[in-house]
C-alpha cells in the first residue's frame, strides 16, 4: 500500500512536471518574435548573436534587451542551444519539432475556418479563388471566356462536394482536365496537361541509382528529359508526326532535347580559341581567358571551351584543326603529348546528356605535320588506356595520306577500345557528312535524330515497290516539316543565349550552316526481304530507286522550306525499337527471318577477318562504295574486329580497309568490369581484381 502510494505520488509529480514543461513551451510559441527566431535558425543557422539579432529585425540598440529576453526564453526551454566554443546559436531537435507543430496548427486553423485554401506549386498557401481557374483556362488553354466560366463552375461544384482538406494546384488541374475530357474538349485538355513523373517513377529512379553513371546530373537529366519529351509529343509536334513516332513509323532520338539542342556540330578549333574564353553574360562562374600565347594557355582554353561545347549538342561535336593550331604553339613534342593527354582527361569530366553522352571528336588529317599527329595519337592512346569507356573520339582523315604511316599506334588504340573513325573528308563518328562543305572554317550543324522505319513501310505495301516508295514520300513530307520547325525553335533559343558558345561562334541563321538529316533504318531488310527482292543486280536497282526517291523528296521539300536536307544510313537507337515494335505487330518470326543481326540494319557491316581476300571488285566493297556515293548525308561502314584479333592483325585490317573504302569505323568489344572499372582484353566471366561477375562489353 505504501509502495503504491509512493509510486502514485512520483507519477503525479512527473505528470505535473511534464504538464508544466508543455505549458512553458506553448507560452514560448505564443510570441511571433520567438517563432521568427526559430525559423531563422532553422533555415540559416548556426548564427552568432549579432547575426541572429540583425536577421530577426532587432537592429537598434534600444531593442537589444527585448531580443536578449526572447533568446533567453528559447534557451531555457532547450529550443535553442549555444555552442560555447564557436559562440554560435543553433536550433535543437525540440525546436524543430515546435516549429513544425506551429506550421501544422497554422495550416489546420486555416482549413477549419470554413474557407478553402490551396497549396500552390510555388510553395505557398492561398485562399481558393475560382477566378484564377478561369484566368488559367483562357491564358494557358486559349478557351473562350464563356466556356472557361462553364468549366470552372463544374470544377468548383466538385471541389465543394468532395470536402477535401488537402487541396493542391495539381489536384485542381486534374479536376479541370477531367471535366474537359467529359465534355469532349480533348484538344484543350492537351494544352492544360501537367508534365512530369508519377511519384512511383521518381521512387524507382532514386531506388535504382546503380544504373545512373553520371551522379545527380544523370538523375536530373532523366527526369528533365521525361518532361520535355512528353511536352514535345503532346504539345509541340504536329499530331500526325507525333502519332507516327508513337506507332513506330518514325523514331525521334532524344525527344527531351529535340527542341533544345542540335545533334551534331562541326567547328574549327582556330576559330574557337583564338579569342580566348569570352561568354559575355552567360556562365558567370566560368573563368574568362585571354587569347592563348603559349601551349599551356591553348590547352586551358581548349579544355574549357570543349567542356562547354559538348553541353550544346545532344550527340557529337567534331573539332577540326587541332594539329594546325598545335604547330603554332609547340616546340617540344613530348610536351605536346603530355599537355594534350591532360587536356583529354579534363574534357572527359564534362557533363553530358543521355546514356551514351555527347562525343567530343577531334579530326586529325594524315598529311603534313606528322610529328604533331604522332604526338596527338600517343596522347589519345594514353587517355584511352586510362578510361573504361572513352567520351572523346578521333576522326582520322586519310584523303591525302596513308593509314600505314600511323597504323601501329592506331591499331593499339583500337585494341584498347578507342573510338576512331577513318574517312576521306570531314564526317562524324557515325559517318554523317558535314552539310556545309564549302567553308570549313565556319561552324556547321546537323539536325538528325529522325529515323524512318523502312521495314514497316514494306510490310504495309503488299510487296508493291511503287506503292512502297509512294508511302515513303508521304511519310517524309510532314516529318521534314517538323524538322524545319525544330530548326527554327533551336535557332531562336540559341540566339536568346541558351547555347552561348554556338551563339558567339557562328552566324546560326546563315543559310547553309544547318542541315536536316533523315536516317533510313532497315533498308536492306525492306528491299531484300519483305518486298521479296534478292540481293542481286535487280534488287540493287530497286534499292537505288528507293534511295533516289528519298533524296528527291528531301531536295524538293527542302527547297520549299528553304532548308538543306540530306539522307543518311547510320546507327540509331531507332533500330532496336523498330524491330521490337514490328515483332509485336507482325510476329517475331516474320521479323527475325530477315535480320542479319539482333535488330534492323544501320549501314554496312564488314568482318575484318575477311578483308584479306577482298579487292575493289568484291561484292561487299562495291556495294559499300556505291551506297556511299549515292547517299549525300553519309553512310556508316562498320569494320567488326574479332575478339581474337591482336594489334598486328588489326594494323593489317585497317590498312587494307583504307585501300578499299572511303570511310569506315572499327568496332572492337573490350570487356570492362562494371564494379571496379578494370578494362582488359582477357576478362572473361569474372573480374580478376574484384571478382565481380558483372562484365560489360
């Protein structure tokens, strides 16, 4: 009995003490000045006494005592703490709890008052006002005023009917769009649609960050690309073009960047660096440099400008004239090799867009300046050896020279997984020809990213070759109109400063500087398989007629629009998408019987081990060279290097390919450990260093 009484007395004392503590905390909350001090410390702390006093609005000497009184109250209730060693005040966890409680009480009191309040997208709570819905419908959706008032009245009725206590601007927009659909106003609904990701998709992105290779930038890019991609398909593209993309008749690569960035840029390094780095009012955090007077200054400017320029293209930047510029500043070749290798290293850290990123390629002509060329190749080899997946490439131009002069080091580079394109003339790593070939010192831009599903057209043409070409022409016309619109949008954004390097270094609106490129995917499968022709002389004639039709339509439509338009056959992420969609539509067996690889063809593929017995009259060589001459936008010829082929055999293969072809790109799969980044030719099932089974090829 005595024990229970004693326990009861203690328990009563504890409860009384706790009740007193709660009352004291509520008395602290009763002062708006003290709540303000907590808010300031929560957002900007830790702060010194004078900093906190000033930010809280107690600036005069007369108010010092008042401020000290409020701060002492907060300290006594342990809502604020003082770090005596640093003499700075911070908010405690209890203080954060009190601040959060004050915010919740404020919001609940607003709701319980009987009025409707909205949590807006710009982080504020506002009283519900139906006139704002009317204004939004008229301004954003272009609705007539009378219809906007009618829709708003129905939405307002539903809001009050649901009696929701948690009203948000996005919820109101959902109701508005629902009413628009119910009343048959689908076009207005598209204009008012909110673009973004569902909560589940965002959670999945954050959960699966192991698939993001560029850190937070990669995460933000994926979410941003989703928003702009959805906006392009629903609001920007003409409806027939959007439907063609969604159905798989055509494919737009990088939909999120379609209206923002060009795809491929050709620039001259001399024009790029001779004035130093001057971005005027853009990128204010980037160091400005003067025109280079030494090799060190040249390399610094080149690193800076290239790192910025790769952010202004979605696929590739090709830089010409490196060897010529280096000739002016170099005295010691070993110094050149070291500096350029360091330059490549710095450029490799630049932010890039998309899964594969933007490739920075340097064009190196094999003619004259051989010592400089050799130093650059050695620097690139050093870079490739240290980089699991290179984001810098080389365009080796052998139009006025022989590959054999540098084939030893080039073979080593290819064996290490270097990204090298061999060509006679200026092309991209994908084999795309430069549109403006007259003025090589000026910047030239290719807008590609649009591919046509040739097998789909063949399937729907009932083996009628004439109808097949007619359907191709009909599909190209609206697609080219959309690309011309894209050019105007990118030109406008560039002129307004979104792409400052381009804006400063090119007359972007100048006629001839921008080329629209349409890519043909699966042309071989369409003609030699689905249409029923054999890979012989008769089949070759049909294939040539198809290409001629595409080029004639491109030229005619381009003339009408005032644009340069070319046709290409090169690689694209459209290939796998097209073959997958067609497999679902026509049956996988209908597709696979026509495939040579895993997906539709993207150009010409040659096996390096078969080159020994080939001549200029060999069927595959004749076909490649003939197609290359026919197509004005570029043809990608890939030289597949077998895994067992060593550097000495690669050397012979590229020399022979140079004698037979006008351009080609060696492809060598080099195993890479996705866990530790080790890159070696001998990795098989497990990494020899970290024992990880996750090997990339």
